[in-house]
C-alpha cells in the first residue's frame, strides 16, 4: 500500500462529492486532492463521471453533496464566475470558443478590457493576445480572423491562452490532445511541463494511457461514478492502470 | 506546419494587394450598395426619372425609418439565434397606448388641455415604456422560462395587436398632438440651414471616427491601410452625407402647405417665396439609433456577449456570461425600438389605427436577413439591416410608382428575400466561411 507523496496544504480538495441526474448517480462520494506543481490524471470510461466531477469544480455543475476546499479554505462555487474568482480555469474538450469571433475576443470573453469610458478596448485586447500567443505558440499569426478559420492546434492554443492569461492556479484540462496531431500534442505536453514548473496544479482528463504515464504524477480512476483508486504513476505500470479502468481492479499500490 | 504557410502568406500580404483590396472594404456591404444603386437606377429608368428625385428620396427615407429602427434590434435578436415575430403587434399596442394617452387620457382624465407642451413627451414615454416592458416580458419567458422565442413571439403577434384593439375599442385615434407629429417626417424637418449644419457635423464626426481608429491601430503598432485609401473611404462617406442633405434641401415644401403654415402664424405667404424641407427629424432619430446600436454591437461588453452567445451559446455560458439575463436585455431593447417605431409610425400617419404596423414583423426580419444577418446566429451588422430595410422599401415604392399590381409586388419582394439569402450563402461558401 502506497500513499500520497505530497505534504503541506493541497491547492484543492474535493471531499466526498456526489451529484445525481434524475436517478443516475453520476458521481458517488468521490474525493481527490491536488497539490501545487503536480498533474493529477482523471481516468475512466466514457460516462465514468470524471467530466461531471470536474465540472463541479469549474462551476458548470452544482454538486449535490460534499465540499470543495481551496488553499485550505471552504470554497463556494455556484457558477463559472465563482470558479474564476478562485483562479480555477478550465480548458474544455469542446474548447468552448465562439467560432464567429477572433482570438482576442475569445481570450477575453466575459472579462473584456475596457477603456475609462466603459467601451471594449479592442486594440489593447489584441495587443495582449499577441503577447501571450507569442509565448505559447510563436507561429500564431491569425489575429484578425474568426477562430473558425483556425486549425485544431491553433484553436487549442487560443483555449489554452485563455486559461493561462488570467493567472490560473488550478487548471482543468479535459482531453486537451484528443483532436490534435503528434506535433501539436507535443506542444501541449511541453506546455503542461512548463505550467507545472510554475507551480500550477493541473487536473488532466485523458484517455490515452501513454500520455497519462508521461504527463501525470498521480492518477485517479473512476468507474460508474465511483472512485476505483488513486495511484502514484511512477509506482505502477500502464497495465495496472488499464486494469483499474477496465475491470475496476485496485492494484496493491493504490490508495 | 500549417502555421508556417500562414506566416508567409501574411507577410507578402500588404505589398501584393490590389489597389481595391487595400481599401479594406466589406465586400458584402459593397454588394448590397451595388444592388441598391442598381434598383434605384432601374426604377428611375422605368418611371422616366421620377424615382431619383428629391421628393421621392424624401418619401422613401421617411417611409423606411420605422422598419429600419426595428431592424437594428432584430439583428441582435437573430444573432443570438432567436426570432421576434411580435414586433408589428408590439408597435401596434405601443402606438395605441401613446395615442390614447395624448388624445383621450391626458386631456379627458387628467385634464391637460389640447396643445399642452407636456402631452407629446408623456405620449412618447408611454410608447417607449410599453414597448420595453413587453419586450422584457418576452425576454423573461424566453430566457428564464425556456419557451422558444418563436412560440413566445408568435403568441405575442396574436395577443398584443388585439390588446390594443380593446384599449382603443377598435377605433382610429386622432387627432394626435401637434408636437408629437413632428416626429413623423414631413411635419418635422430642419430646413435648409440646420440640415447643412447637421450634415457638416455628421461628416466631421465620420472623419474623426476614421482618424481615431487609425490612431489606435498605430499606437499598438498594428498595420494600417495606406493613407490614400483612408482618404478615399472618408471622401466617399462625406460625399454621400452631403449629397443626401443637398438632395433633401432641394425638395421644396408645396405652396399649399406653405400658405397654411403662414396662415397658422397669422401671416400671408409672399409671392415667389419658397422653402425646402431639409432633413426630417425622424431620419435623424434613425441615424442616432444606428450609431448607438453600432456602438453597442462593436464597442460594449453587451455587444460582445450578444455575438459570442450567437456564435456558441455553451461557450458564452461557460465564460460566465449570464445568457438568461442577456436574453431579457436583448428583447427589452427590441421592445424599446418597437416603441420608438410606434412613435414615428403613428406620427407619420397622424393617427393610430388598429392595423398600424401590420406585417411589419416580416418586413423587419426580411430587412435584417437581406442585410446579412444569419439565422444560424453570430453574424449580422446594424448598417446592413438598415440598408436591407432601404432596399425593401425601394422595391415596394418603386413598383408602386411603376404601377406593378399589388399581388405581383408581394411576389417580387418575397422572391428577392429568398434570392438575397441564396446569394449570401453562395458568397460565404466561396470564401469558405462556415456558419
């Protein structure tokens, strides 16, 4: 039996979270924590409840029971605005971009920069967007066109920029590489390493077991809304993790 | 990677552009302007030069105002993937309440004498308040109760006109207050001098706006278009504004009407005296609405949220935008504009009749759609909708002047609507624009 290698105050603790839709218990008394500078993978079949669990943290869903603790203090997250106040940023699987708007408008959506007169300051927003994109994806040049005209990787970098720009402390990434080619996947992997080094905590929902082994420090596996177990990724093999996902079999190293 | 290719493409962009491309014009808008000019020239030919005259220009714009004002609001409604079928009916109830206020309630119940200076403002506020309240109520039903906009406003189409019928007992309400009539068009114009002043102010404003936009781009080191292109665009805008003012200043008030005006003042009309109409106040109201709505669309958070919600409602919601409240705001704004149109339409007709604004919902939707508003949401412009309204009204008045049968007029207008949207779809396909 192994245990959580981290010490100190966790960035986030999700304690005993439950949420049901109609009669279906989508998440059933699940707990997980996240420390600064670590990547925790959330694994499981489609419908296992990992996206639902994480949406309680991002404010898209309301938990029925349980508690969210951020930096050791009780946190009330009723909507996405609340989550953002706690520096929780989410990169959704669908990216949640407004396709008809340009990169800057998407990056600042809901948090526009305004001039002293209260009007949206487009030039300032574009300048800031150019700055952050220069850091994340220096090849990115399409600032004037709607994001519908961008490639998958470019759209992904807009979505990532949106999360990173606003000083996220807790980052939720829902299958960030699902729609990407190998080169772009590599780009996202490097970015995750960089953000980790900056002390962010990252929840990573991921299906690709190789990405899990490569990117995650710990992994929590869910099945049918319940937690199978948590493992330290360096103590287990990918076979062990697959066994947890498919059979719900808890290896001895799990806790 | 694909990024690389885009880079080189962008860098060669500036110098390799054709002269026309350097103007950075909205091609879609240019197409509509072209269509409008073609329509005007064609009707001018078939009416032996009666279409493009000061008199018809005056009438055409005055007739367009009410639909155009509502069309600007309809842009926001359609951009957020809703529809409002009740605008004609809301106009009718707002007009009914405003007319009852000035012709019945204020004089008879409150005891304000006819001609009291408070009557017109109170009537206007009544129209605006009624429109806004109904619009907000529609928005609440749609946003918070989840009833589709189509159903809510289809119900409203049947409800509000007939609520107005009960308010007025089905009677035509007249006479309306003389100050109120000033907003209708021919009864309220600026005259030559003031019209030139307003025209000059508008031209200066347009130039200033271009200058500020260019300066903002320069400050952030963004590419700007060449100076000659700025001058070409600015010059065209100024020419159109001043040309329009000059045209209306060339439309003389008929002698009979002048004589009555003089008699009302207790004077006699001197021989050979002429006076021109100039800009109608209702057109100035439309221009103010157009500028305000364009500012809302482009420069405010509200506008950003409207377009974001239209492009991807889920993304807007996840970005922390309160899309329910946004729906209420959009429909309240639509209702406010219906109230404003009610003032102008009833003032133009100098009375309220129960059939005021009948079929306006279809004209307004058609104007917005011809103007490039996509029913799939997320795309639309205010100036496009106004131009769309102008094209619709030109077709209708032009055909009436040529003597086309009323049934055929409807067939043509309907066909133009479908054809315009088809052209739009082809255009977007060609440019590879999704949506």
